């Protein structure tokens, strides 16, 4: 029905030995690993701070990876060649030095796993003050940003599952990462990890608790609507949605060499996502640590790994957000960092200009 939305990832992970029939279509990636990646996600690999591995694992508050530049650079200049940086020595990737991350929120939901983080990501080669970029398995050319970038998680069934749809926003002091682990007839993995709102930033695309800097928490959470979706009416148990398409203008060159202008999206930009999902069963920790000597994590270092630890200081069921306030609209909005406006070429030509999605199944299908 919406061909511009049903994009198939070209950057896919290793062929899964187990059957993927227990997962809805579009959740599990198929194919081969990126050429710089190990054959499978592996914990305890050797330290190599010059690695070009591009395999992320997103498993827990102290076992996850993000993409960042291979050398000092702005994200916008290195989107296609970012490399994996992990909290533990794994996947033949570079290791995030202890103390880099100053606050973290790790959320598990029925449809995705999500990680928000604050820190000093100049230690991961991001230029100080760079407001970053958005990375996903599609990219402007369909080959992925970065090319050969793969993501796995064991959060669903204890098995390292290759995930087809994911998105990461990162700048010099903040990131947010979502890997989509479920789907149904209303909410596909592609919708839940919708990747064409790269100028809107973390709080809009991945709403949640962003007041956690200085603390580390791992929580269960309710499911947000797909990025840019706003419910408009419910009739006979069926909910209709309007969708926000990011506004962009520019030019593209056709196969015949002619240049054509284009305009997509809407000039009225929502100020927030429709609601912030509630979280529960939160466990807080004072820090995360891999225990690796910082001297061994300088550029070019190599060696063996150490065991990561998370220092638990308490647990509880305190939530970090409540549902259901409607979003206002306006001509502009202020978002926290990771506010990504870095792509200004013809990549938005593929963005669907969508005014209404109707006849969708009731919100209750989320659960």
C-alpha cells in the first residue's frame, strides 16, 4: 500500500543457522556479514583500537555497541565508514574506554530494544561540538550507513539474532539507538525503526526518559508509536493515523543527466512525539565498567580483554515517563543534541509524502 515505506535493508547480517519462522516478516535479517566483520558476534575478542569491524551487539546495559568514526571526524563526513565501538571487548571491534559514558538508559519493549546515552564521545573520534548524524541499514544509496554495518541482539530469546531494522543517532555528547525486534500487521519493523526523520533528533524519534545523565538504568518500557505517527481517530476499534514527513527541498540528477527539483514533507513540524512511553521495573547501577586498563585503549593498542561489570546500587519499579499528552505543532522545535541535520543531497527524494494512514488495527495490537 505504501511502497516508499516498505524498504528492504541491503546491509544485512549473517545467514542465521536457526529458523527465523518464529519472528514476523521483516524482523530477522538474512544474508552475509559485512566484509570487515567477524562471522558471528563474539564476546572476549582481542582488543584492537584500529579495527574496522562494523558489527554491533545490543544485549544489556553493560554489553552493547555503537557506531562512531574510525578517526577524528564529523559524523556527516564518515557516515559510510563508521566502525563499531563496544562496552566490552567483543566482535573484533574497538572498545569504549571506561568513563566515556556518563549516563545510560537501556529499555526493553515488546517491539524494540532501545539505548540512550550521554558521554564524552570525542573519545570515540567525534569532533567536539559536532551535532552528529543518523545511521541506519539503508543510507542514501541503499547500501547502509555505515556500509557493511550489522546489528544483533540476544534480548528476545537469548540467541544472537541478526536484526534487519535499526537506527542510531549520535553526536559529540549524546546517542540513541533502537533495534526493532518485533512486528505485526500494523507496526512493521520498518515502521518502528523509521529512518527518514534524521533532522528531528533523539527525543522525537525515540521518546523516553532523557533526564538520566549521571545515572545508569535498565528498564522495561511501553511501546511508542512509530516515529512521526499521530493517532487522529478511532472508529469501531480501528485507529487512523496521520504521519509527519520531514520537509526537504533540493535537486537530483536523473539517468539522462537532467536535473530536477523536488520538495517533500510538510512545512509544519511537530514539536514532540505524540507521547512518552512509561517505563517500569527499573534497575539502577552506579556505573558500567569493562575493567580494561585505559592505556591499552589508546589508538592502535591491542591486547586481551577483561571482564565487564555493572555495579548495582538498587532496584525498583519506578517509571520514567507517563503516556498520553498530545503534541503541539509549530514552525520549529528545539531538541537535545543528536539533532541531526547532516544530509543535504538528494537522499530525501525517496521520502514518501504521506498525509494519512487509515484503516489500521487498534492500538491494542501493540501488545
